[in-house]
């Protein structure tokens, strides 16, 4: 049950981040480097920092220069997130490299790691919605609305546990196969983004 294995690691990363709650704090990954736990913790830490970048950049009084700097940090963070998803998919590819794929095997619309990526974001949504549902200075109406949303998120978590487990089981049994399409993000590439390559002339 990979999803059930990953989710507490995501929760730990989120809790650890909020001890200081600063996008510039160093990450202190408690897991052994090279382990899948280390990778999952690092993946969620990047997601958590980016979540807070996105909050900060929406401040209506933000300095335009600071906003541009944050936009570039978000772009860089997106690239790191994509790379980490591909590393996680590499873990699955290696783990199930021995599986004999059945002739009628199907391919999924998303790889296991992209599903895990969505689970990592869901962990963040649950954490922050719970904060709002229990925020003492908020109105009772606000807390009640947030609790309703939190219940939906928790239901979604259970559904994702089931669907991710089914996907991994199908791959393990050879009923589905996976491919890793290296994400070709064009906006960060000086040879693919026309604004960047025109400036090189």
C-alpha cells in the first residue's frame, strides 16, 4: 500500500515545515539519503514551500520586484517538482522491471508518481483546511464551511489510497504498464522559450 506508506511522510514534512514556517528555512530531511522515504519527504517539502510562495505572491501589497522574484522561484520550484516526480517513477520502474507485462496490458493516463504528486498536494490541502476549520478567531460559520470541505478532502484521500493501490497492483501483476515521459518544460529552456532564445541573438 504505497499511498498509505507515503502519506505519513508527507504529513511529517508539513508539520516539520510549520515549526518555523519560513520559505527560506533549510530542509532537514530525517531519512537516509537515497531511500524512497528521503525522496518522498523532499518532494513534499518542495510542494510545501511552493504552497507558501503562492500565498505570499498573492499579497495585494507585495512589492513588484519581490513578486517577480517569487514568480521565478515558483518556476524553479515547478521544475524541481517535475524532476522529483520522475525520480519517484524511476523507483517504480526499477521495482517492477522484472514484471512480465501481459499482452492485453493497458496503460494509465498518469504514472504512479504523478498520482503520488496529487496525494502530496492533497496532504497540504488537508493540513491547511484543518487549520481553518479549527481557527478559534474565525466565525462559527467559517469553521463549519471549512469542516465540510475538510470532510470532502478526507474522503478524497481514502479514494486516492484505493486508486493508487489498484494502479500499483495492476502494474505489479502485469495488467497495466507504465511509461515515463520526461516532462519537457519549455519556459525554462533557453533553446525552447522564444523570449529567452531571442535574447541570445
